[in-house]
């Protein structure tokens, strides 16, 4: 059984939300999961809601709470994100409806039906025409994370310099090319950010959302859920509505690398920012090991040449 939560800022947030929705019913329960924010399930007027309190110094992670709110609303309008109730300024708190379900595992999201649904949802998001207030640039973010970590006495993982040069090569290969225009994107497609409830899949945790390259979302999903070659082909075909050509396959490979680079550097900067008991350095190391396997695979250099030749 969960214990009643009595954190002062949660108590204040509940009081403010009560003024909008009516008296609280039952206990305030902290939800499991999450290594950046704290999430609480609270019932008002026979309906369950989630109060999301951001972690400390999350602005240094490139998070903008107004954009998170706006992006969650877009996802809700498209039918696969929780409905936004309000965004409080003090204490900072995003309030959404509670969505039932269990956090997905990578194997769940590799199922053909799940791949098809996620591809359709991402396509709907990317093609929605929504304009979000901020941009998401994984190349600049990785560099900013390195600078912030170094300012606080932590060095990036071994292999950072080589990874940075490879990331610059990817950026130079795709900049200005068709298909890389800025679109509304989620940018944090970890399996834990997908909720499964029967056959339906919802997408939560939109704090890294922004206007960005659709290929980061595609590579991010493929990397975080460990899609194999056949699953990559299925995912791209579901997203684009036709079998992928060589350039699409090459681009996905490049952005799987970019996804791991950004994620590894996120772990690095969190090792000096977060107060959560979690081994962020090991998290960063594991992502760097994976990106190094991609970078040194002969197909990586071939993918760069294939994408450059498409300009």
C-alpha cells in the first residue's frame, strides 16, 4: 500500500488545484518511475489526476515547462497523451488527467502492432502543423551538457571527442536537406514514456518536446527500444507508408547514434545536477558503449556517404 505524501510543495499544489477542481478525495500517492521529476496521483471530484513537480535545475537540461505543456496538449488533441488541466507557476506543477496503464518494455514496443501504432502517432504529431515555443537541437544540447558538467567538475565519458566529431559529421550531412525541416517532436521516446492499457498505447512525459528533426524521434525510438534491422524496416515503412529506400535506412542509423550521444551526455550532466539516487555515470557509460559500436561499424561511414550523396 502507498503511503500518504506530505511534501510541502505537493500540499501547496494540491490546495491550488482543489480551488479549480473541488476538494481532494483520498490520499496523495507518489507514482513510481521517473528520474528527473516527481509525479503524484490525486483524486478530485471522482476523477484521478497527475500532479507533476519538476526536479531541481531542470532548465540546465534544456527543459522548458511552457513547451512541455503546449506539446502535451498537442498529443492530447491527437488522442495519445493525457489531457492538460493547468500549469501552475508557484509551485511549478503540470496537472494532467491520469491515464491508466503500465510502462512499456522494449519487447512490447517491438511488437508489429505496437510499431505500427507508434509510427502512426509520430507521423500524426510531426505532420500536425503545431508550432511549439522552443526548439530541440540534440547537437547543441550534447555540447551544452558537456560544458555544464565540466563547470561542475565532471568530465564526459571516454570517447566523447570522437563522438562529438561523428555527431558534427551527421549534422553537416543532413543540414538543409529535405525531410529535416523542424516539426513538433517528442524527443524522449524511452519505453517508460509509453503507457500500455490493453491494445492502446499512450505517450507521456513531453518535457523535452520542441520543434526539431523528425529523424531524431525515429532514431530515438529505434535506439531506445533496440529495434533490429527487420524491425527498423517495418517501423520506417509504417511511418512513411512505403518500404524505406537506402537513404532512409542510412538516416535512421545516423540518428540512432545521435540519440545515444545526446542520452549519454544527459546522463553525464545529471550526474552533477540530480539529487536522485541513481547511477547516472553508469547510464552515460552504457549509452557511450552503444554509440561507439554504431560509430565504428563500417555501415556508419557508408551511411554518412549515402546521406551526403542525397543532397
